């Protein structure tokens, strides 16, 4: 694919969205995402920034009619290269920032795809509500991108229902039409569930332009607990023991030895010398209820722990948000995957990450969302070291096989994008059904080509 | 379609599942569901009761190869005729009753489609857990049927996440193959979300043979509150006021004037003379928390109420379960629909049900799941009165248009089945996408023909 933007394309797209909303291909910031840390970069003939769903449809329609690939893009914070273009037009949601509806008394909000995740959370908070999903990079990532990859991060609520919480309302589909797939009604079983099919579809079926979000009343208190363990085994045992005792934590996170070492110095408290594994849980609810739950958590997580702390919430979560950066800082680069396994296979998956890395001569570590069995398995590297990059890719590929063998998946929330494409290990019939559904939505194969499927 | 069972069909299917698992077409109990109350009945060439997923695949494969329609059937308690056959083979899940996995300490269970909903709830309860969805007829309905129509009933939990709570694990697809679409892992964004697409697909895409269920720790207490109002307006106002004050109720139900009148005499307490609307809410959590929440609910629902009671939970819910039967008893027959609207349009939808009925000369009423904006709008009739049945069908059709106009849907949880087919009022492009997806899964159009799409 040629990267030079032909004059007619720039002219035509400019006449749809305005010349200032069509950027030339030199706009490097729109050609990368977090996979830059493993050396991935793309190219495009143009970057277009439509301001309305109708403009998205018009741009999409022009591209579809002219056989030009379309790469939908949110905040560009993905870990799978899902929005990294390899030719075609980047359709960025930066200007789709309208809050279409906000009914705080009814716990709901409809926003355009380009509204930043942090702004959703802020708006909710200012009105006594909580938007539970909290993927990293909330200040950069767009809600449309979150939904397109189904990124949740630590679900900081014991009453959250993620899948019900984010519903696609509007999407632009081929050959260039806005359709309304979901409304403000909470239940709808009339049709086939297209809005759920679009969640996590990574821009391969359509361009999500607006979503309905279900908010929940903000709990009065959210009180984290941090428990340190001498090894992975005792940490994982404490996690299952906590679940087994029937305590509903609002978040259940972990850091393994390597991740803890990377972020140890900035931890807002004291880390025991012998600590090699950290579990962070949170108790939420009314003040009394959160305190009662926290006491239960302290007791359940205390079994086998070196120390159990009750840190100040804001500092702890700020620190937790910084773990990914702290890990990157270690060597300058990383390949970070997000396999998910059944909760009872978590220990195996954490140990395997380290073991697979070692076998490929790489330092490796993981942290993640324990409650969901979702690991951020990470292989450290220096970006300039081509051999390390290759070794990390091989190690990751091995890990995906392992995740599937453990009854899990190659991706819990980052999506397959370009970096994990071909690594999902689907049964042939499932692969075929997906390809045929893709064909239904995108007969010309122009939507985010080379991604996911 | 001929209803006579040809000998080769009986012989061949008998050789797959055993002769005793192939019932002749005279087995009337397999040809009806709850739409019998509006006069709907079907016919089939045979009813087959496979005992394993593999047998389901073999039977399905035989039918597909011989161009024989397949009608999947669970407990037969549906309200839309979704499992009422009009020719072909009924593939009943009665013998798919294996609990494939149950890990109470990990809050999860994998069951075959034919396990009864009440048995799931019982098994969970005996192990300190709760399976929140509670559609009516739990003693008859099968979990596979619940999932195929996405029936939830009153979600009796403040921490429930319905969509995450029930995931299709195994499904038999054309031309006759079992595929595993979901496992024990809680997150999976590798592929297109086929397991969500199957939820609510009403047997038009495949035959669900097993599902994973996510359970939650049973709350220590669940304390209902019943509030009586002089009219629909004041009741609906109290509902939005309760949401607006940020109280998370674990159930939020209503009965309008007509429904209350039907069930008034059996109410386990005293109903104020002037009561024309009832709201039932429930507070759950630890004993202290549930009591605190109940106090908040009593206060919030008290605004404008004639009386607020705190009834004994078991008697109240037993009574609530009987509302549908009490309503049927009034005239012997009914057309009961399940439109859903945004919560703020509930009052309009409740009033409209009565108004539309009146215009068609029918007594009408509604009750339902307030929190989800899900109404069971019901037109009473005598089954033998052909004119009344026709009037009720017309009234229902009007109601579907209204629901869509209010931003809602023709079906919140019953599905379209045969009785609401053609009443969903989809945009043409959405209709086309659904038809094409159906074509992907069922190229011969043999799966539950005449239903939903």
C-alpha cells in the first residue's frame, strides 16, 4: 500500500469534514499505540477527524466506495496495535466528544466515542456516581476504544456489571451508514445482540460512534487492603481462600515478584523485605459496611501473609496506575500481554510467565486482575535489541498456547490487534463463523484490515 | 409441512438416541408453551430427547442432512411461542441434566441446558451462593431456555451482573457439530463475542447444550419493602425518587391497579383500600447493611405512599411468583407481552397499556421489573372468544410500536418467538445484518424456522 496521500483523497475527505480535519500522513502520533515500546509503528495515507457520527459515515462511505481501508482509532493507548494503521485512512474519534445525554438521577449517560475515559469517570463522580471500569491511561483513552477492545482494568466496584454497563448505541457500518443498535432501555432481547457483538470487535465490524454507559451510585467508602506474601503460591492460595470465604471484594489485584520489584520503591507504605507477591483488594459500600468488609478481607488475606496493610486509597491507586510505567522503565521496552485464565489456574499462569521468559533468556514478570484471572504477562527488552524483541514475540506466542490449554484465552482485555492475530487458537468452526460474520459486516474487507481475525 | 412421522426418520433418530428417546407427534406436552393461554399450539413429526451434547449434534446433523427443521425446546414455559413447533423435529433438552462442573469456592458452575432453573438456584443456595436471575416458572424452565431467551425475571441481587453471569459454553451448530464458545475464564476478548450473540437468539442460530453460570456469595439478609400508592403516577415518581437518592435495591418490582386487584386477596399482609399501585423493593447485604438499606428504602418509597410495609421475604416472593397465575385466573386467558422502555418512560408505558386495551375493548393491566423498565403488559381474554383473541393481538401490536417510540423494545426478556415476529420495528440495515448472521449460522434455514427473524 502506498503511503503517499493522493490529492483527490485529501480534497474529497476535506470537503466532507473540512480541510483542517484531514491531517497528512506525517502525523506520527496517529500511527502508533502502546506497542511502540516493542517497536511497532504504522503508516497511513491520511488521518481524518470527523466531528459527528454523520461525518464518520460520510468519510467511511467515501473510503468504502474507493476501496480505501479504514482504521478506527481512539486514544491510541492500546497494547495490541489494534489501531496502528498499515495503509489506508485513520478515522480518529478525537472530535467526537459530545455527551449526548446525562441523567444522573437515572444512573446513565450516553457519550460519543471520543469522550475520554477519565472525563466519564469525573462527570460521574461529580454527580455522586461511579463508572466502574478503570483501564489504565484513562486520561488518554477514549470510551469508544475501551468498548472496542472491551478493556475494563480493575473493576472498582462490588456491584458493577461490566457487560451491562457499556452498551454500543451508535455504530457506522458498511457501506457508510449510522445505525442505532442500543438505546436507554436496559433490557432488549428482540433482536440478535449486535451491540454485544460489537463490544471487543476491535474496529473490524464497524466504527463505534456513541455508547450508553450505566453508572452506579458511588459507594460512600472504598477501602483498600494490601497483603504481602513470600511467594506466588501463598499469594494465590490467599486469593482463593478469600473467594472461598464468600467475601465480595470490589477489586482484586496482584503484583508478582518482578512487578513488585519494579514498583517497590514508589509504594506508599513499607514493603516487607521478604515480600515477593502482593495482593490488593478493596472493600466498598457504606462507611460501616466497607469497614466491616475490610476487616473480613484483612483476616482472609492475612492467612500466610508477611504483612497486611490498609493504605490510603488515593495514594495506593495512583501507585497501582503507575505499575505499567515502572515496569517499562526497567529496560526501556516490553512486550506486555494480557492472557486470562480461570481463577484456579492463576498460579500456573503466573509461574509459566516467568518460566517461559527464562527459557527465552528474558526477564519476565506479571501483574493483573486476580478476580478475573487476567494477567498482564510481560517480557522486558531493550527496543533496539532485535534479538530480544524476537525472543519476546516467541515467548508471548508460547504463553498464548498455554493460556488456551489452561482453559483461558490469549486476550482478556487488550484484544488481538495485529500483535496477537493468529494466536487465539480457535477451533476451525469457530474461526469460520467469525470470518463469515466479518464478511457480513465488511464484505470488502476494508475495516481495520490485518487485525484480530 | 406434514405432521406424520415417516418411518425412516423415527428409525434413524431412534438408532442415534435410542428408540425410547424418540416420542411420536402425539406428545402434546411438547407442542405448547405458555402461549397456550392465547390459543397457540403446534405440531411436529417427532420429539427427540438426546442425553448428551454429542447426541444433540448427531440428531441435528441427521435433520440438517435431511432438510428437516429442528425446534430446540427447554422447559416449555415461554411466553412467545419460541419453542412451539410448526413441523419438524422438536429437540428437547429434558435429558441434558448433568452438572458438568461445580466449584462453590470459586463461585461458578457449568450445567447442561436441561438443568432446571430452580435446581441451579437450590444447588447454589445449599452452598452459600446465589444465582440471581429468577424468571418465573423456575421449577419447570430449563437454564438453556432461560439463556436462549435471556429471561432474567426480578434480579434479586444488588451485586448481580446478568450478562456476565450466564455464558454459553457449548452449542451445537449447523451442519451438526458441538463447539465450545466459552469456558471458565471470566474474560475473553480474543474473538468476536459469539457466546453473547447466542444469548437471546431463541434457538435460531444453534442449540445451546451447556452454560457456565457465575454465582455470587448469598447475602446474609434480603429484606423486602412493599409500598402502596393511590395511582400509577405517584408510584412511578417514588421509583425515580428512590433511584435519584442513590439507593441500590436488589429488586425493584411493580404491580399496577389491575395486577394488584387480581392478586390482592392472596397478598400476605394488608392492602390499603385506596391502593392502586404497588412497588416492591428489596435491600440485601450483611444483616446490618440490609437493615440500613431497608430503612433508606422505606423512607424514599414513603414519599407519596399510602402505606409502606416490610413483609416476611419468603411469603412475599411466593406471592409475587403467583401474580402471573392470579392474572390468568381472572378470565382464563391472556396475551402477556414484555415490552421494555427506559426507566423514565415507565409511567407512560404503564398508562398506555391500559389505554390501548380500553380502545380495543379489553381489560388490561401490567406488572414487571421496574428497575429494568420491563413491563409484563397483559390483555385479558377468554380463550374461546376468537374476537377477543384477535383484539388482543392488535392491541399488542400497537404496544410494540409504542415501546419502540419510547426508546424501548418489543421484548425485554420473552423474546420474539412466533407471536412477536415482525413486530420489532428494526431499521432496515439492522434487519439485514441479522438476516445475514442467521444465514451464516443456518444456511438452510432449518433452525427454529418462523421464529424471531
